[in-house]
C-alpha cells in the first residue's frame, strides 16, 4: 500500500512585498536545512520559475525535511506520497466513485491536487505510474472520466530518486526527466552542521513550528515579477552559444533542446530575482546551468563524470 501524508498550511505573517517575503523565506529555511545554502536557493528558484524539482540522493540526508520546510515557509498545502511498486495512477490522480443515493459518479481527488507534492522515491514506482505523474506535471491538469480538472496554482512537485544501484528502482527515461526544471543533490552535511543535528536531535519538530512568510497569492506575485526580469540580447546570445556547445560536444549524445533553453532562461531569471536584480547576468546562467543541464544531457561514456563536462562547457563557452 502507498503511504500518503499531508501537512496543512500554517498561518501567515507576510512581508511588505513579494521580494522581501522571498528573502525572509530563504533566511528561515537556512535555519532548518543546515549547510545547504546553494541547494536551498536552487529549490526556491525552481519554484519561482514555475518548474519542478528532482532530488537525487540516498535516504536520510534531509529530502523530506526540505520539502516540508518549503511548504511551511511558503504557506502551501503539502502532501507526501511514498512511491512503491504497487502504487497505481488512480492512487495519485484520483478516481470517480459511484454514489448510489444520487445515482452518479463523484470524483475523489488524489494527493496530486495539492500545492506542494513530495513524490518520494519516484523511481520505485512502475513506469505507468511515473508517466501519469509526469504528464500531470507537464499539463498541470488531470483528465478522468472525460472531465479535465486543473491542478492548484501554484503547483510544485519535489520528487526524490534513489541511486540507480538500489534494489527495486525503475530509472526515469530522458524524456520524462525533462519534466523537471532542476536536479539537485543534497549530499552529506558538513561536520559543523552534522554536529548541530546531533546536539539538537534533528529538525523534525522545528519544521512543524515554522512560520509561513508567504501565502499562495504572494508567491504567484513573485512568480510574475520573475517573468519581468530583463534578459538583454547579449544574454540571449550567450544562451544560444551554450546550447550550441552542448549540441557539438563529443562527450554528449545530444544537446539542449529549444524547450530546455527556455527553461534555462526562466531559471536564470529566478536566480537573478533572488539576488535582488531586475536583469539577468551571465553569472546567473552559470550558477543555474549544472542543475538544469546535467539530467538532460546523457553521456556517451557511462564512466565519464557529468560534472566535469558541465564545467568544461561553461569554461570554454565565451561570454559575448
């Protein structure tokens, strides 16, 4: 049986404007997810760019805590689904149930109808269930019984994926990985953060008492402000040069698609917004590029390191 849990959105104490609220959110998250400032910024940038996040790591490094802390801090309704081999698409999306007194079907929404969904260990589910989730992520709606139902807005999926060497995993195909805007790895905490965890007994109770510093309306306003961050023609030239470099690199099977290039621009806008700027700089693109490109660019040599290829692409591509 699947494991589904939820977390109600807390009461909200809003900052004066959307950008200030986002900065407060980052500061609060830093007190819960210790020693991971870059990963936190990537997660928040992913949400601001209206994308979805894939976390690739082993169990026990704080993936669930990150998702819960984001939900509490951003004032979002939260549901968690433990993906297993017997999880069916209807368990996730919902199902129509016959109601005898009214002699009609009533739709019972599944956990995907939440503002922040944690899809835990997504690669333990069957490809059919994976595909159902990823289709809903792309379309931002669920069709069942001839009726199309929109998903909430904002809608953010954080999926976790165990290493491929783990027993019982079904890797996501490249086309499905493309549904995720960014991929991050949390990794082990540094010695200082790990010692604090040992001394405090973990952060589970801390998460439950977090104050929401945004609400969905403020988050949507922040997303609209991200859309307005300026990208100069020279910056677009740089994006095209990077895309061409990926398409011509001998270590890669294929390069970034036009859709991936649009995603890179959206994520770079969000990164610039988090930095308090109203225009995108090349360093914004460079900061976001590895998390956006690594899972989209399969290597010809499985023994090669994707991080090395990403670093070489950034190093060798000139800035106009």
